[in-house]
């Protein structure tokens, strides 16, 4: 059983290594939020290194790191609206076909709303996204590779992945989606302070609600900053420190994806390796060299520099700055 | 005294949703005095307010602009009441109300009845939201007979409802009112498990110096339960008194009240 | 029938006067969102001047301007969690007692969620706030001064203000609140551009969802700024221009309440006049002098300066600035 | 050609939710070419993207960082898909899909059946959300027999479902697919009122220069409805071709495709 967040007294630093964070807060069988904005490769690799098992990955859209965790044997269940990087991965296609990976489909919006409901303590929330589609067919809701087992009630019956009811207000059809409350969220951010106040800017996607909804939030931060940096731009904070279990300082923590204001996505690397997922051989090779073969993200980055030279990495750094033309003022006295 | 008694209930390091009115002052006193690491949050959106200077007075409203300067996050009600409180992350809440009853239910809406109200009050604001979901609820109000009722004129915020099992039956989390700090004494509630068992009634815990059990019972209209370890509250320290006057800045404190 | 927002082509300026905005977009009987953060006295006064009738005011908490509109005869229905300024207003107490003002109570959170549902096209949303309270008693839901009539269905029956159902997922009790979709929202903001991109900072309360949920958004802006000011700090935009029907340039537009970064609340004025609501005589006097007796907000401010001198007003101006210690960078190239 | 045909469907001044893939390019072409006042929005949160320079290429992803620079608002999916799209404010949508059927239903999830899939595709993303709520839907995909089906292998996004009244019956807003732009022609849909009446079937509206009705019918597996005013699309202008090549920057365009 992972350590509950409320074991943290406030005001105490949550700085630690990725290894410690995953050891303390990720347990086999956990449901883990990892959105496409912004993926933390550091925590992904550490989860694989520690051989965590039977994880369920959830997010509006999941990035190739989820495919990686599946191929590496850590993730065997997925609830998402979009699987980035499935098409070109024979192993993953195979696992989804033979049932080694089970799933139910949702959408970017409905996962966001399910996380919102989970974050706000609601049992369910409405959305009309699947009305009129084949998803409402009973045989599809519980197809042979679906997560029906996860939805089994005490009385043995199976709770549906979504349900149509009549609104008690206007009598019209309403489609309900159950709340989603992950055990753990992993995410990378531009900056955080030691207490875990997380600041993210750029496209927000479902990040904020993914973090509010998750019991333990593990964050890798490109920069660790003083509280005063956070509190002089409090509008960038997506969740406050008391919501966060572990803060890891991880430069280049989002590589090979990009980080607004810091570096661009490393497309040549993605195409080169496709995170090594195209077939089983390349997958094993990739995992041996870049995950098991590196003790942490710093080592991963070091190996990258050794292999491709610093220039390739440094070339990704953002040079332009978007400067506020008339910075907002918060003064009140 | 009530402000100070309330402040003393706040623990260092806990996340607190602070209601409007006197609770803003009590929570500020706690933060300046013994709970520097509490998370001071209000429902309009500012989360984890840390005053940028000890010279600042307490906020006088839940949307006071002074709450933003020094806060870790400037969010909205979906964050503060939706995610923080209803999501179950508020370890404590401090609430004022017009009335409280035997089982800790609060009334913020009116005196009299809905069909024939003596007076319409401003309403619940976030009070009902917070009472439903905060892990621990501290209520605070002057000990007056019009405020303490066997049953509140109207229940706007659920306490233990009609007693043991009431919250579970209603579909609420098993937790509820824990403390009620007044101008004469401090009450706790008789339940070991958040309302499943025990009488769930208000229990007299602490008397202010110079206040007698009889004086309290004279105001409370039902047969009051008294704690076996009933004690007298330590008198306010010089530091507390100085701090509270400075923080109040003349806003809440009135002669003879609080 | 007010002009629908979609009659606006994008890219066209929405700048106009408060008079024009209220004439075009506020109709008798409309439901109007006016939250406690940040009230637009300019639009409030204009609604009263134009003698709009039978408006329903909604917001998590409503400010004294709603009490004003009620006493002036423009608002006769209210759905809110908190009525700021009722206690000291005999006229308003009287109107709520004799039924000239009807209401149903909600809470700060449930109104926020109802607006969220309205804004996101959901028929209803869950919250447990009223479980275990007297509000769930049928005789209270439709008390004699409630808005039961507004909830009458075509078949003559009355739709409830909130309803308990069994969750189709776990069978537990769930309390549902119907979506709230105001016809018009009035709000003041720190800045906006001509197209209606609204930027607000400081406590956000239910503003964002109040604006998303409303069919027409009328905004008074302390400053009208170029698009480039908006787009170099895009995180402050609460709703984009296509959601907005009218933009009015209104310095001191929030007076007597405060505006973060610009001026503090004018407490002496509030106490002096209580917006003139304490009794019928003072109310009529206040309305005659400060509302009917001023042709617009500029005239209101001018009268204030004449009456109390510029110093009193200028003294409210914010002098301190809260400067970002390490401004976030959005660069991507 | 498909990119250009799609771009031509975008009207100046309308708010558009732009789906991933080729739609990002078509919408950018429209914005640079004839619809400078369209509101370019993507589901990850950037609303009203206005390129800061005409030299910039089109975004290549719905969360492309280049979308933030120049946008009026940087929000999240609750804003973009929840409020903007599901709230009913998206006047048009541009969507790609793996399959489309006679009644405009889209498939983004798999070829074959759920129990025996030939291939699992990435999935719907925001496609189903957008198809359910956008006021007007423009879909775009190559005209290939594996993509055009009498009935989609699996319906992930509702069009007119099984015909007239289908959407109303399902509980969806009365509106739906309006245009499908392909690599050989442009289709409209036969309904005057968003799916209540009319056959709600795909109708051949425009042929690309040099393409014959027979070639199209040869690929479409059902008896295709043809518009009484079937016409040939104007060939791409030099300006369009130059712009689209520049904007694509080598990302989407492949010889012989699009």
C-alpha cells in the first residue's frame, strides 16, 4: 500500500529522487494518470526499472510512454481517448489484440470530465459524446478485452463504463460517466517549489484535473524555484503543494517531448527510436539501453549526450522569448 | 476570547478552509501565533495564503485582494470549494453561523420559518458545501439563546443531522462537526467515529475563566452533556491579545462580543 | 428578444456604450449573472435607468448591486448562495417577506457547478452540499416565495430545484443540480481588447463559468488594450472574444468595490450610503441622485468627485505593485 | 487538393474547432488565405490562434507550442472541448477519420470488429466530443474504398446515425455532418434541418477537375446520391498551392495523397 499523501506535514520539503518517489508512492495495481501534456519520462522509466506491475494508465490522450510501460510489462490496462504511438508499434498492437492489454475507450473531453468529477468528489458527470455511437452497445461496453473486471460490484454484477438515464429535471436522455480517481499522477512541469506548488503554462489539456483527482501527485520539475517565484505569479499554479507527494528536480525531464519556454520536442529522436517500440527486438534493445541501462534520468541524458553529442540536445533549447507587453499587476495597497 | 479559543483549535501543518467573518481573523491569529505551516485557503480561490509581512492585518473578506499577495495559487471556486473542499482535501474548516443545534447542524439562512421568516439572513455562501465535505469542522459563534437551539430553525448545513448514522443515511461522508467555540466555552461532539456511533451531541469541553457550568446550561435549551474532563481554558496570553487586536485592525472585534 | 451573440462577426470591434449594450442585449425577464467578483456598477445602474423588469439575478454570491436592482424594481427573482447586503436593508427584507422578490437558495459551490454545467452543455451536475439539510424537504423546495413557477414543465408539473437519484454505477445516493444558463452576464474586468477578450486576475470565484454559461456577455473594462497585450499573457483570458457581445471602456467601473491592481474598495462610501438601501427614503434618494440623476458611469464618477473631492477617490488607487520575480516564458522556437 | 478543398469550406469570421492531423493544415491555409477572422481553436486549450508572422508553418499537433504564441487565450480541455465545443460555441469543426459511412458517422478506433480487430487505431481523441456538439462538421479524408463504408466498421462519432431523426432519437442536438472533403470530390449531406428530415445521406456536390462521377461511384460502395447542381471544383490557385506547401513545411503532404 502506497503512503497516503496526508502523511505529509505541510511546510516540509517534498524534494526526493525519482527512485524514492516511485518506491514510496507507486504500488502494483495502481491507476496512474499520465497525460499527453506534459509527460515525465523520468518517472516513466523509473516505474519500468522498479518493475511495477498491473498498472492502469488513464488520461484524455496518453503518450508513447504508456505504450512503453505496456510493452515493458508495467501497464496492462488503459482508459483513454487517444493512444499516441499505437499504429507503428507491432508489439503493442499484438498485446491489445491478444488481451495482454485491456482497455475501455473514452474521449479527451470525457476523461477530462471524469477526472474533474473525481477531483471534485462527484460520483459521475454528464457528457453527450457517445450518444448515437456503437459504444453504447452492451456487448461493446464489456467486450472481451474491456475492463469489465475492474468494474465488478460487490454483488457480482458489472458496473457500466457509462450509462444513459432520464434527467429528473426535463425527462430527457442524459449520458453519465463515472468519476475517475487515479492513485497516482506523474507529470513534468516548468517549475515547482520544494513544497510542491506546481506551475505549468502552455496548452493545459487535462493536466489540472488529472492532478486534482489523483491521490498522490509525483512531479518532476525542470526548475526548483523559491516560494517567492511561485507566489508572485500565483495564476500559474495548477495544484497547491498540499496536493503533491513528491517533487523531483529533473532538467530535460520531458525529453523527448517538448516543454514550452524551455525546449522543443526531439522529433529526430522520436523518429529514430520511436521510443524503440516498432517491434519486439527494437523494444528490448531500447529498454535495455535507455531504461534498464540507465540508473536515472540524468544518466539517460548523459548517455544521449555521449551518443549524439551535446549539440543535438542543445539545439532543442528555445531561444525566442514571448515577453508580456504590459505585465498584469496584483497590487492591492 | 472566542476568536482566540477558535484559533487555538487550528493545528499547525493542516490545510484549512476558512469561512467568512470572524473565522478569517481566528485563522490569521493561528497562522501568526502557533500554526505558521497551516494552509490558509478561502473559497473565492486563493490557496495557501502566507502574509508577506507580519504588519499586515487579517483579511476581512473571503475575496479580499490581500489574500492573493503571498498565496501559492490564485484559483477559483471550482478549485477551492470543488476540488479542495468537496474533493476531500480540507483537513479542517472554520465556520460561523447564525444558529447551531444539539447535533451540530448549522443555520445561516433565516430566523423563524421559511413561510413566516422573522428575518432573512444573507445565506450559506460556501457554508453548506464546507460542512458537507471538510474532514473536521470547527464552528464559532457567540453563546446566545437565539443561536443555540434544540433544533435549528432551519438546517442549511448538515452536522450529525438527527444523531448517530444520520450522515451516512443522508449520503454524506462519515465525518462532521468536531468543535464549537463560543464566547463562554468550547464544545466538542460525542462521537468516536464521525457520526456512526455515540450520541453525536454537543458536549461541554472547556469553560472560559470565570464562566460557570450553570451559566452555560442556562443559555443552552437542552439538557447539556458535560465532558468528564471538563476544564477551564487557559486565559489568553499577552501575545495572543496583542496579535488579535493588531490583526483585527478594528474590523470584527466589538466591545462585549467575541 | 435580445440580439443573439452569433450575430457578431468575429474581428469586429464590440466597443460600445453601456446604454447601447443594455438596450441591445438585456430584455425584460432575462436571467442575469452578476457575481461578487467583480461587479459592474456601470451596467447595474444602466439596467435600472432603462427600467428593465422581471430580471432574475444569479451567482454564487450576489453583491449589493442585486439588492439595488431589486429595490429599483428591475430584479424580482434570485438564485444564489449568498445575498451580500440584505441584513441592513429594510426595503429588501420587506420585499423578500411579502414575495415581491422570490428566490431559491443554492450555495457558492453549487451555483458555480450549475454554471459550469450550463457552460459545458450538461443538463445537470452532482454535489452533496444539501444532503441532510432542510432544503431537501419538498415544501421547502417550492416554498410560497420560491421560483417554482420558473420550473413549471410543459405538462404542468414542477421540476425540482435539485433532485436525489441512485447512481447507476454504485447505487449510492447522488444529489443533482440542474444546469444554469443565464441570458446575460454583466461583469467588470481589469482589461479587455476591442474583440472582447476579457482578462481578470485576483480571486476568480465563479466568474469564468458565469461568463461561459451566459448567452450574452457584457463587460466593462478598466482598460481597453491592444490584442498584443492580451496574447502575450494569454493565461489571464477568462473567456475569448467570440463569447462576448459588448465591451465598454469604464474607468473606475467597479467602484465602490475594489479592483485588484487598480483600486481598493471604497468602504467609507459603502458605509456612508450602504448604496442607499437601508430604508425606502434613502433608497429613493440614492437612486434619484446616483442612478437616475447620472446619465452614465462617467457622470457618476464626476458627481462623486464634485461631492467628495478628487482626493477621496484618488486615495483608493493602489500604489504597491506585486512584481513577478521570474516571469514565465512562453518561447517555443 | 483535399487540404485546399477542405480549407475552402471554412468561412471567414466563424469559430472553428480544428482536429488533429491534416485539419490543422487546412484551417491554417484558410486563415492565411481567405478567412483571416476565423477563430482557430484546438482541443488542448489554445483559443483563437493568430500567427505572429506569415512565415510560420501550420501547427503540427493540437498541443503544438506554436499555438500558444499569438492565441487570445491559453485554457484547457474543459474550456476548449467542454465550454467551447460542448457548450455549443463552435460554429464549425474540421475532423479527420479512418472511415465515414453513408450517414456521415465516423470511425476512428479500428478496422474490423471489436472482437477481431484487424488493426487498433489511436482512437477518437476529441473527435466524438466534437461530432456530437459542433454546429457544423466538415470531415476530411482520402476517397478510398477502405474508408467509405455503407456502415462504418464501428461508429465512434455520431453523424446522422441511421438517417432522419437519428440524432434527436439518440438525444443529440439537431445538427451534424455537413461536408466531407476528399482527394477526389466534395460531399454534402441531404438534410435541410440538421437531420430531422431529408435522407441524411452523403451527396456528391463537387468533383475535382479531371475526376468523373463514375470514378467516385466505383469507390463508394452504396448507390451514391448526386446533387442536381453537381459541379467541378475550381482548380487550386497558385496562391493556394504556394501557401499550402509553405504552411505544411513537409509534415502532412505526401506525393499522391491529400
